[in-house]
C-alpha cells in the first residue's frame, strides 16, 4: 500500500557541522499552506521512517483525527561513530549539533513550511542516544522545543545533572519510556550497560519538575525497534493531540 502523504528531501549546508545535512520531510495527505503545522524532528530519522514506520502512523493518525496537523522531519547519521559524536552527552560534536538544530534546522523549517513559530508546536524525538539528545537540547532551549519523546534514552551522570539543574524544564512536555528488560544493553562501543536503573533515576528527577510528563516502563521491553515501534502508536497522539 502506498503512502498517502508526501516525502520530500531538502539539504542544509551547515556552518556549524561543516557538512551538508539531509532532511527527509513527510507531509500529511491534506497538507496545505493555508493551515499551520506542528513539526516533529527525529534524530535516527531513517530508522524512524523504516523500522518505526512513522509515515504509516502519520497517515493513520491523521485520518482518524488522533493527531493535529503534523509534519515529520527525519535527520540521520553517517555511521555509528558519527552518531555517537553528535548525540552522546559528552560527544565531540554534540554542542555544535545542538546549534545546528536550533539555529539552522528550525529557521529553515519555519521558512519552508507553514509552522506556528512556537516552542510548543515543535517536538524532538529519538531512541536511545537520539532520545538523550532530544532531552539535552530541549533542556537548553525550552522556548524552541516544547515537546520531547525519548524511547529508552541513554542516561548518565551528565544527563541526570542537566535534568536536576534545569530551571525552565516545566515548559517542556515529555514522553519517556524504558523497557523492563533493558538491564544488559550492548552499546555501540561494545559495552554492556544497565539502562533501566538510570532511567528510573531520571524519572524521579523529572516527576518533581512540574511539567506535563508521561513515564512508562514497557513490560518485557528490550532495546529494540520491536517495542519502540509499538510505543509510537500511543506516544504520537499524546504529543500532538
């Protein structure tokens, strides 16, 4: 079955990253410049389109009026090393990647699409390290990104400290899930780590911050798209109702 919406590709020559970045933009079937749209920016973009099947969810949820007008924008990495440098809390390129998102991607999309030009209409979503990046970016720029979805994010002391010290985090709506089986996750650098315990610690911090916050532990869930894909069906209407 073909897609109802329209996929387009755009490029940004990033002065911060010193490379050309590709944006894959999925517009809903009834897209019109006469209407305003939410923007959902996805790191690990190709994974969300291919394994997350987010275009299919967009078609279905728009048809059923379960989400308001939303355009999905995917940004992908080159390889595992590139992903880690850009997404990891202490990655060599994380700070310039965040500047790329805030100062290049957002203005580009606001010029290209009929957006609301408001933080609450912009979401950052991601799985694992991409989810970590979403949170860290929104904490730093809560007026630019007012919604975050993080699926099984990588959480370390840097992330916990950032959440603990965040003063304007109450401006952000956050959707946060972790699988109960994520106690021995093999990371891209070959280490085996417990993701569940630090995510529970992050939950304890966020619960006290007074924002719209949804946290759930997926029963028997592990660190794979099998669970993240299913989780999207519930997450997207919560973010874009």
